[in-house]
């Protein structure tokens, strides 16, 4: 999808950073690495004897904002400085 959007110069935002890495303009969403870490913590608690039904439901606490500057340049967009400063990562 990221390639198709870039090919037709459609600025698109995605929920997973992989799309920005694949050529999408930007992504904003929960950190996959943080979610996987939490999964490991929960698995450890269950293996130590806690009942899954007793564990609280967790929501993401860490989010990532990634901007692909190569794509922005390719589709003729200038990314405002405020967004560049807010980004967690810039792909150049």
C-alpha cells in the first residue's frame, strides 16, 4: 500500500512504522517492540503461576511518530519544522 500511495503521490499516514520504512510518508502508532516486551512480561507472569484472568488488560503506553523524508521529497511535500521536531525518527 505504501508503494502504491507513493507512486500516485498520495500523502498517507499509517499506524505501523513498517509502512513508513517501506516508503510510506509517515506513521504514528503504538511501538511494536514495547508491545512485544509487554507480551513477554505477561508470559513470564503466567509461567510463574498467575492466572491469565487475574491479569489486567494493558493498553499501549509508548507511541512512535516516524516521517519518511525521502517519500516527502519524492511526492513534492515540504514537511513543517514542527513535525520534524515532533518525530521520533526521520528516514532520510
